C-alpha cells in the first residue's frame, strides 16, 4: 500500500481482536511515532504499552478511580469502565511529558504527542492492524496518571486501542474539501 492510499483508507474500527502487533512490529511503529513534529526536540511523547495480563491491571485502575471519584456511579457504568481495557488485545496509553520551555508551550508539546499517535495509527494500518483513539474520563486525569506511575509533569492525552479489525468495516465517506479549505487569493 502506498502512503496516500494508507492515509485515505485508515479508519477507526469499533471491533478489534487478536492478533495484536508483535513486539518487533511495535518497535518499528514506535520509530514511526517518534518522527512526529517536535519543536525544539523536547521529545515529549511517552507510550505505555498494555497487553495480556496488564489489561486487568488497567481495568483495576479504572475501577478504583470510578469508585473513588465518580459520584453516584451506577453498577452498569462501573462495569463499562472495568470492561473498557478488554475492547482490544492491546492498548497504548499516550502521555506527554511537559517541559517548561520559553518557545514551546504545553499545548504544542501535547500536539506533538497527538501527531505521534496519528503516526502510530497510520503505521498500524500499513502493517494490516488497526487502532482507535479514545479519551473519556481517564484521559487528562492526574489521578489516573499517578496510578499509572507517571510524574506530575505528564499528561495522558488518550488511549489507542489496538488489534486486528473484525466485524463490519466502516464505509469511509468522501468529504468535500471545499467544506474545510478556504483559498486566499
């Protein structure tokens, strides 16, 4: 698949199953992630790979947070949060290590990690895997960051659920670029 086809055919599938990428595949995928724009070479992106039995540990963190910090949580919502890590055989937690810098604000550093995440999703697609980016209550959450062992300088910007696409493949609509692009003359 060429680069443009990869860009135009990537989607975010709801259903992911085994196989997940091998550790060797992920090494190359992380190298692609680290090619994201990075003003002043601060290297803000951090990735926490969660698979196998570690998915249960992440489930426990989500459950503990929900029980301790979400008022009047229903049993159904608690079960949803506990089950969330098992929607895919692998999760990559996206974190940004914020460094004070006179020319690179925290937002730009998080955008660098977001660009790295897109590179991960594109590299996965190029290798015939798939992923979906999720946020929700467990992103931008200092308590969850702490439970994951991250320092105060880190911000979780999302979770990539990764595996092999199963189920119905979503039809990708062709968008009219004139709805998104303004031409100055």
